[in-house]
C-alpha cells in the first residue's frame, strides 16, 4: 500500500491518526522501497536528496510513485559521480530492480535534463496538469523522446533519424542530449535540422553548461 492509499484510507475510514503517525508510516514505506539497494550509505544519500529544492519541484509535477523513486535514484547517481565504484553499484541495483528502462529514466534526471526541461517549458504550458502529463509521458518512454548523441554518431544519419522521429510521432517535445566530446557532433546535427524543425512549428531552446548540451524542440 502506498502512502497516498494509506492517507485515503484514513480519510475514508474516519480513523484518527496524528500527523506524526502518518509521517512515520511514510518513512516506513520509503525504507521498504529503498531496501533493494542494500547499502546504508547509498540509502542515506537517496533520503538526503529529498531535502533539496530540486526535489520539491519534481514533487509538484511527478505524481507516479515509481517515477518519483527513479527520479530520486537519478539525483543520487549525480551525487555519486565523483565515486565511480558507488556509481556503478547503484546503476546495477537500478537495473536489477527496474531494468534498463528504469536506468534510462534515472540517467535522464542524473544528467540534469528533467530539471532543465521543467525550466524551459513551465512558462509555455500554463496548466500544471498539462505539464505534469507531458513529463509523465516523457519519463515513461525516455528513449522515444530523447536522443543521446555519442562521439561515434554520424551527424547526417542522426539528423535524418531525428526528423523522421518528429514527423512520425509529432511529440510535444523532442530532446537532443550530448556530453563532452559528443557536443561537437550534436552541434552539427542541430545545424542540419534547424530550418526544417522550425517549419514544423517547433520552438528550439538549447542549454549548454558543464560540457553538456541539452536542446529542446518544443511544439508551439
């Protein structure tokens, strides 16, 4: 039973639990959800991630409990980037529990793509519900809505793939992400597709920081 179901049961059943009792129950649920990690230090980092301002923003838009947990995993992966051994340990734990798809969701957050996307679109989508729905759609199918560019990629081939994908699914947002040496390839791809994407009525916003290039193609 999720925390939300517990609180709903309290309300519907007319039971009288104190706020402290409800918080205690929520903590037990979280501890159970994190038990698969089996490493106290890493579990502590996950819990600490819930105290950040970034997490408060995610809570506003991410309502699904599974996605919330994977968002926390992503924030923790980011914290562990200076510790390759712990980073790989948590990556493998995420795969064992949630599969490769779950890892990709966590990495989407780890790379700062989700928080940048919220910042880019929050002024465009006035409805909090609409924005939440789009975020859930993207998180539930990261590989469909986000292209991760590698150094070995051929710009012409990738630009054609990007245009085909946008024309086929007409997504609310398509994302192009590159890191370090792959940024140069991403810039070539962006130059090749820019004119046609604008003609398809998409806005383009690129955010470059810390050797990462995140470009959003947002449907008007």
